[in-house]
C-alpha cells in the first residue's frame, strides 16, 4: 500500500468521522454535479457507471435512478460502511460499494461511464497521464468520463490561503492540489478521449459549506445562486472548481 494511499485514508477517515460540513450546502453541491453530468450526457439514461472516491455514497445514490448500475469505490472503510447503509435504507438494488483502490478492480471490468468527483487532485502530476490511459481502457466504446475538481485559477482559493493561514490545511489532505483545466483537457485527449468539454461549476458553495457548517439554508442557497451567476460570466475561468467531460471514441463499424 503506497504512503499516499495511507495518508489519504487517514485524512478521510477523520473527515467522515467529524462530518464538519453544512448538509444543505452539501446537498445543493451534489444536485448541481448530477445536473451537470446529465446535461453533458444529453439527458439520456446511463449504463454501468464506476465512481472513484465515492466517500459515503450520496452522489452515487442520487445517480442510481439514471443508470443501469453504479459501482462506488473508496479507500475509507468507514465511508464505505456508511455508503452501504445509505443504499440499503433507500432500497437501491443497482448500487454497489467496495472498499478498495482503483488498482484492485477486477481485470476485465468495463463501464459505460466513469465519474471522479474531487478525486483527480489527489493524484500526482506524474501519475495523471497513466490514470487517464487506464480509465480510457476501462470504458466501453462511446463511454463517458466526468470529473469535478478544484482549479488552479480559483480566486477564492488564493484568498482563503491568506485569510485562513495554517487553518487552510484543515480542509485539505496532505497530497491534494489544484489542477489546470487546460492541462487536464490535453491529457484526456492524449489518452485517447475525444470531444473534451471543460465547464465552470463553483465559486463559493463548496468553500462555504465547509466554512459555515451550521449556517442557515438561506446562506447555502445564496452561495449556489452566486455561483450560477458568476459561472455564466467571462470571469468564470476564475471559479473555484471546474468539470471535465469526455468520451471514448466509438469503435468503427465494419
């Protein structure tokens, strides 16, 4: 087991145990990410979907009605236990959760879609190209890839480092960093994906739902409204987070 995986597991076990985030803000964030994925996918029903770094499984449970099946994997045994309980409580029969790293997926498993929410920025720069190549190989022809991660250009992240000082690290694991959206797009193309689309999705909601865990619902809705307005302007490239959507090429017909 790599040292990075050990550090990530330790951080997220503590993160899930503390549960220090605003529930309304978290729900708004998940609904927004699901809407973005379905919009990129053209609103059509999804097939078999793999979600990497699923945590306690709330997004995967939201996604289940729109997919044939969903497999969520995560390094945190505590998070996976909660995810399994969540799916059982909701009566979902097409969702499976496993505590395992991506490298331990069964050989030959193939998917119609792969989702990485806040996962890529935990992968080192040197490992990202190989990861994209591996994910491309695990997709069936015509399958999609969808990710949401923090952006290097995020203006509020720069402000947060100054304002919060050492407290900034309380909200971030030791090995994570922001990503350059253009570099991610190029790496996806280099891995064999096509039609890569970058979108802007967040300015204040994600930082806000961590910084104000006990704030009223009105504040979270205000953050979400601010994000919608900001991400529709030319300033969107300075958003805190971005999405990436790409497809594997369809196999040519004989």
